[in-house]
């Protein structure tokens, strides 16, 4: 990554701060954490969970060791951070690409001593940095909130936040590609949503393939879902940590590599198209 690419990424973060995107993102996450902090009540006595309530409703009154009893809560938190974080990222970041290519701005950017590839890669890196910061803020805040309330710390939400940022790289690569083709925030969000949905299916493709009878339909299904990142696999890794299990490093490495290759492929296509555009 060149110095000019990092400069583009820094300028994007500076613009996001100036236009209050960063403030809105972190304020929204903070409000959610505050609401959960006031709504979640945990009664822990001598390391055992005696009762738990959410917004006044009793969730469970059986007395169990707190670290074991709270595992379902941490799994739910990890799921919210991963899946909800991806959806929030789509809505928050849909306009970054179109604003980059907006008439008047793109011409001034291309007049600078910056290559077109560096513009796209810098935008990509800046958005991912913003998403990673927001995800870690939400995941760590949720884990720390439960730790303060129950005295039990679990890294599941934090791992989910980091993996969500990795997964979002595939979604945002699709967003940039769609923006290069058609400058539209709506289409950008739609492209990311499509990758999100297919990625969920791709994570369970082996099981879902059994729903198709052997033959052409199953082959088409497997071929279509093969290139997409296994989003549910990444989420399952975070859920394993939330359940007190160690990270499945061998499987996780393959999932991360597949996601990185998918993102790099889409980004390379976007750069190739961007190089041929006449502004």
C-alpha cells in the first residue's frame, strides 16, 4: 500500500468526521449499549447466576455458574454484533462510493498526482478502518458491559466484531464495483445486500445442496455459491468463542483466505473498469 493510498484513506476518514458520519455511527452504537445496559439485569451471587431479566422480563431463574449460564447471552451478543454490524455497515457506508465519483469531485481528484487504483484502494481501506473501529467499539462495549454487570468476561463479541469487519471487506468490494458501473447509493447497498445474503447461503452450501436432487440444479447451486465468502462460517467461529471453545484456527484460516480472495477479485475488477472510465 503506497503513501498516496494511505493519504486517500486518511482523507476519507477526515471527511466522514467532518460530515458527522463518525459521530452518528458511534452515537448510535452508544445509545444501543446504554439501552442494553439499563435493560439487562443480572443477579450474581457467589459466582452463580441467580436470575436474569431483559427490560423487566424474566429470562431465567435457575441458579447456575455464571460463566456457564451466560454463554447463551454471549452467543446472542456475538450474533448481533456480527450480523447486525454488517447490515449497519451497509446502510452507513453506501454513500461513500457515490460521493467519491460525484461530478465535480472526481475530476478534481483525478487532477491530483494520485493513480485511479490508489483512489479506489484508499477509499476501500478508509471505509474498512471506519467499520473496524465501529465494530470493535460495539463488540468490546457489549462484552465489558456484561463483565461489569456479572463479573464474567467473554471475548465472543469482540471476536465477532473483528470477523464482521473482515466479512464487510467482501461486501464493500461489491459496493465499489457497483458504484463504478452505476453511480448510485441504492444500487451500492443492493449489491452489498446480495453478497450478504448469498454469503449466508454459501456458509451452509454443503447442507443446503442436499435439498437439491443430484444433477444439474445441484451443480448450478454449488457453482454459483462457490466463489462467495462463507459468512456463516465466520459467525460460527465467533459463536464458538462465546460458547467457551477455542478458535478453530485451521478452518478460520481458510475462511479468511477465501474472503480476502473474493474481496481482492471484486476490487481488481472495479479498478480495471475504473481505469477505462472517462470523466
